[in-house]
C-alpha cells in the first residue's frame, strides 16, 4: 500500500511531458488525416472553381458573372468529395472528438455570404477579392487539424497574395484575382498531394 503524501497541490509535471488529453487528440488528428486523405480534393476543386470564375468574368458582364460564380460555389463541395475519394479518402469520416470542430469550421463559411453579397451590390469589382480572401482563410483550421503545410499555404497565401496585388496595382484586379487564387490553390494542392503520399 502506498504511503500517503498529504500533498494538497498538483504533483509537478515535467514541462516536456505532453498531457494525456493532448496525446489522444494528436492521435485522433493523425487518424482523421489518414481517413480523409487530408481532404485533398477540396483545394483541387477550389482550383477548378477559380479557373471557372476567371472564365465567367472574361465571357459575361460583371454582375452576371458574379451571379453564376455564387451559384457555382454549390458544386465545389460535391466535387471535392469525389476528388478526395479518388485519392482514397472519405470526407465523411467521423471522429468522436473532432467531427464537431470540422463542422464548425465549415459552417462559418455561411457567415461570409452577407459580406460577399453586400460587396457585390455596393462594390462589384471587389467581389472576387472578397470571395478569395474569405473562402481561403477558412482553411487555416484545417492546417491545424491535419498538421498540413499545404492548408497553411492556402489559408495565408491567397489573402496575402491578393492583398499585395491590389495594393500594388491600386485596382481591384477583378479579372486577375481569380487566376491568382487558382495559382495558390494549385500550389497548395500539390503540397497536400505530397503530404498524402508521404502519409504525414
């Protein structure tokens, strides 16, 4: 039988010893990353989406192109699901600890739409900039969830690249922003494909 110590404080824990809860969450993140193939199909679908938006802006009047670009966002998730499946992942893989967090990160995109719609009404040429920066930024949570440099590049790279471009040009760059976004999405997709193949 152990001799009681009569301590009323927490025993000291080595600073380099991870908490058991942290270890459990990290293992679950690793399992979910493998099960979903890091959702690699989503940024690939995003690349295709932004190329499509660039084509719409080239072929149609601005407000008509913006309307169809709004409609086309509805195709991104289904396309991402199918593309992820092609790489051996399942975006609907469940996690007792992390599924609710993933749903919250996706749901917050709904709150981007008031900003996008208002921008479309009062400053239509700036709408692609608003859409690109907002939609890309939501991937930052996935950089943590999947321990992914690819998602970090996407979440930070699109807003920074778009901001620098419009500041330097002193113009909304309505037709250029979708191509710039597509380029960063493509780079992020290639990084994610490497991560998936490496099993990281």
